C-alpha cells in the first residue's frame, strides 16, 4: 500500500479560522497596542497565512463578490508587509485598517468556516506553523520559527 511520508494536511477552512482566532492574532485586533501586539509585521504575516488557507478553502466554493473581498484583504495585507519592510519611509500606518478588514471578512465567513472538517492539533507537531501549534504569531522570517 501507499506509504504516508508526511503528516495529514490540515483542512484549509479549519486552518484559516483557527489562525484568525488564535490568541496571538486576536491580541492585535483594534488599534495597535505595543504591549498586547509588539510586532505588527509578525501579526500581518500571520494574517497572510490565515488568508492563504481561506483562499484555498473558498476558491470555487463562494460567490465571485465574496472571493473578490478575500483577494482584496490578501492584497491589502501584503501591501502592509511591503510598507513595513520598505526602504522608503517604512511604517505600519495601514496595519489597523487592514486588520479590521481581515477580521470583518473572516467574521462574515465564520459560520461557513466552522462547517469545514476539524483537525486535532498537537503542540509538539513541528510540521505545523506556530499559529496552529501554539496560537502564537509567525516569526520574523517564517511561521515555523
């Protein structure tokens, strides 16, 4: 029979919702608070991971207008990363707006995402990114650090 050389894939809808509702991401909702959310770049990179899973779950399964909103938050979140890491006047001035819009779209799709297959997460499973393993934000270079 076929060998399983990799752990089973986490269902995209479950991953998207779990990441979006993780403690690290939720701490960065609303106006940026340096004590609750010290790293806006890590927070927006974590949102991007959640949105990638949302796109995979939604493509071909939601109406075109909804997909347009999802694609827009993906682009806006990437623009925040570009702004924070840019050479010319780097900053996170669009962070709060982007996070607000991300949360709005995820909240509007929450009932649909909850219906996706579940997955048992293990904190010691190093094949999972940090937001799924521990609820923490992604690191500076990767979601696995």
